[in-house]
C-alpha cells in the first residue's frame, strides 16, 4: 500500500490547480491561491519539487506523473 504524504493545504491546492491545468505560471498560481506570504509559498513549492510531485520550468510549475498518481490515492 502506498504511503500517504503529509502535504500542507497550500501544497494540496497547488497540486489540484495543476491537475486541472497541467501547468501554470507561478504568478497565476500565486494570484489564484493567494498564499499568506511569499516565504510560505516558496517553501511549499520547494517541498513539492523535492518530492518530485511538480517540476519547475523557468516561470512555470508543471505537474509530474508522480504528482498525478499522488492525487489519485
């Protein structure tokens, strides 16, 4: 059985947003989700990058296949 990841609510919101769009610019994600501050947003994005749930391509956040799988569980 796969291990459940402990994600923050902002991280879950980022993943769900990317699931619908596939990829979004960082500015769009920030404008849509309105994180409490830039440090929290950056830390949560870094956490998702380290878990390989998303990848960053210049100014875009892109959901990975592992991220899609995580959303299904």
